[in-house]
């Protein structure tokens, strides 16, 4: 029961973050188009659009990473996987998800550390907007949390699965 609720919470968090990433993408697309029109048609550029777009690209990456993983949207080398036996595909699934757990954990730990340091020291980017650094960086640990749990869930799904059923793996169902 608890595991099922945690799975539903992860699913909801991933969807919420993905919708946030979509909203940011729409906002920066609109902002850049408006910036181009204002700059070239009215000679009056919007000074913060480029800087905010740069920050938003980082935010979009971390907000959408777990959702993309859940939907198997990350890069895979299918041509290599097709030449491997089920046993080796199973082993590579375990290894890749274990590496994903480790990388997500590193991003989470260092993201929290660097974000807290930027907040504690009241760091700002030396740009026109003087945007607080911690606000830019907070999305790294926030996005790493569901990514870590999704990799853990996928690792458990691979672990529970026998090598003979490597092609039938439904890693999204391990927490359901």
C-alpha cells in the first residue's frame, strides 16, 4: 500500500515537473520571439529575455529528466542492444540503472551543497538582472530527487526480473 502510494506520488511529481518544463519552454519561446520583434521592429529590446532563457534551459532539463526516463525517452543505442543476448541486455540494464542512481545521487548531494552555499553567501550573478544564484541552482537538486527515485525504481524492476524475460521488462511497474 505504501509502495503504491509512493509510486503514485512519484508519478504525480514527474508530471507536475514536466508541465512546469513545458510552461517554461512556451514562455522562453514566446519571450525570444517578442524580444526579436521588439529589438528589430521598435529598437527597444527586452533586456532580461536572453538571460532568463539561459536559466530556463537548465530548469527545463532538470524538471523534465525523470519524466523522460519514465517514458523511456533517454538515449539508448538500439543497434548495439539488438546484437546482445537477453542475459547481457539484462545485465546492462542493471548496470546502467545503477550508474543512473549514482549520478542522480551525486547531482542531488552536490546540488544541495552548492545551492545552500549560494543562498548562505547571498550570491548573485553579475549580470543586468542580478538574479540570485541559489534560485538558478535549486532546480538541480529538485529535479534530481524524482530522477533518483525513478532510477532506483527501474533498478529494482530489473533486479526482480529474470534474465530470460529481459525483453518483457516493464520498469515503470516496479512500484505499482
